[in-house]
């Protein structure tokens, strides 16, 4: 099995090199925006847009011209790659089958700076050769294996990074584990597994939101575009970057832990975009509980479920496991023992108590069991909704003690208070 994988490292830069990097990124942005403007005019006139080959021809003309001669200083391949990316963005934007069919937008200065080398990158222990820029050192945080395919250089919160994409040949393997598990993703517990394990959420944004608010207040008191304003702006960017890094680290550790221990994982097919829609409504028909919903939306988006499911999918694939998405309807209101569905089954957020058979369990674990059962039905019949007979009376047990896992220095570890002893 051939897989593509990326390694991201921070570059060791100096002011002279940074200037060159910004110039290259600036040329790429200029080329993108130039073709974008031409296309905007063509779309307004209801004409066909410029495809890659025509755009590449325009690029060669600009390079020869006196006025846009600065493009000659930049390496040509990232410029062409930018045009290819724009072409791809238009194709995806017009494609009705894409989940996010949105046309490409103009690139803004100071917002994003990035460019990609489709080839010509060489690696040598702790340094990387970037064409036209030379050898650049980087902070090598891990070993790289595989053949280098391309490299993307990007600027984020005051630092330059390089992301090296490699191709690796993985042997086809059988997952060492034989167990399968249902995973319920939530806000109070990040993930609850049907075998009783729960993972605490990290809530990276909540953790730093006071600090962020303070920094943003300080920014509002400064004169716009002054030196102090820029310094403060940089602080805010770094805080946002930190939040994103915390969340990503958490998601990777959790998805690795689950994909190593389970051969098959069932998750709900969640539509995070619909779930986190604003409750504000319109001016004529204002919504209710707008602030409460906004708070919940913040928590939902803080979790990163979409990214988590994506990671779980490819990590299971690499290890020979499998991820299966199941329809999410009523998983939290259904009894995992007798199948009784009622909102009254949830007296509180954390507890599930069946009104029909008296089964009591941690609400998220109960939902995870439903997801697992639903996954089995999807596997067996290829569809959801097959008949499920209630088990005989008397099989509903007392809630079993569950183990809570905490993320600490050694990775994910069980709570030292033991089964059922943890209070969060
Ligand atoms: Zn029941």
C-alpha cells in the first residue's frame, strides 16, 4: 500500500532569508490575484474562465514584461503550482458533488503566505534545499522516512514552516487487535467508547479565551497600524496558533490511542456544520436561547470532531483497521439494552435511565453502545433499520464502573482513582 504522509518542521530563518521567503510568497499571491481578477471579469461577462494552460501563458508574458519583471526573481515552479492550485479551486468550486462548492477567493496580504515546490527539494539530515533559496536549516523534531514528493513553505504566527510530503510503501497488514468499538463524540466527554473508556476534552479555546479577550482589548486601545498595534496583533496570532496546536496535538494522541487498540471503529456521521449553525434567526423571526446556543457552538467547534474522524479514518487504514460511519439519529435517547426510545430516558446530561426496563448507565457510554450496535447492523445488512429483538428481561445490569483516561505527560493514562472513581 502506497501512502502519502507529511512532516512539518519549523525553519531556522534570518532576516535576509525571511525577506526572500516573503518575496516568493508575495509573487505567488500576486499571480493568484491577477488571474483571479481576470476570471472575475470573465464571470461577470458570462465568459469561460481562464484554465491553467492559458494562465501559464499569461505568466510567461508577465515575466517578459518590464512592468511585472519582479516575477523573474521568484522561482518559476511555485508560481506555476499556484496557478494549478487556482485551477483546481475553480474546478472544485463548480463541482456540484463537492461538499463545499465555493469559488476561490482573493488572497490577502498579511493573511496567508505560502508556496509549494512540486519538485527539486532535497533533504540532508537537518537542512533542506529549497530551489533558488539554497540550503535552509530546520528544527528536526522527528525522523523522516520515504521518498520526498513535494514541499510546502508557509508562514504562521511569526515563524516559517516547511511541510515535506513523502510517499511510503506500507506492507498490507492485519490489525493486531480483534476488537471493535463504538465511539460517541461529545462536549462533556470528548469521546466515550462502548467498552466504558471515556476521554476528557481539552477545550483548548476555552482555556485561553480569557487571555485572548485581554489581548484583544489591549489591541483595541492601540493606534491602528502603529508599531505597538503590530506587536499586539502578533501576540494575538501566536495565541490563536497555540490554541490550534494544542487541539491538533490532543486529536493526534487520541486518534492514535484508539486506532492502535481497536480494529474496527464505528462513529456517528455528524454534520458539524448543521449542528453548529447559529440560533440567531432573522430580524422578523428571531431565534430563542441565542446566547446559550452560541456558547454550545463554541464548544462544538472547539472539539475538532471532523478532524478527529479524518485522522481516525486514515490511521485505522494504515494499520489494517476500518472506520464505519453510522446514521446518528436518537443514539443518545435509545436504551442500549431494550431499544426503548424516549427523551425521558435522559434525566440529566450525564445519566441514562431507561423508562421501560430501568437500565441505568453513563449516558455517553450508552450512546456509544448504540452506535456499535448500529454499526453491526450496517455491516450485516448494508443498511440501518434492521429488526433488533429486545434481550430477555433481567439482562439489564447495573451500570458498570467505567475507566476515565486523562492526558498527561506520558500520553493517555487511566485515572489513578480506578474504575468509576473519577469525578472528571
Ligand atoms: Zn431499556
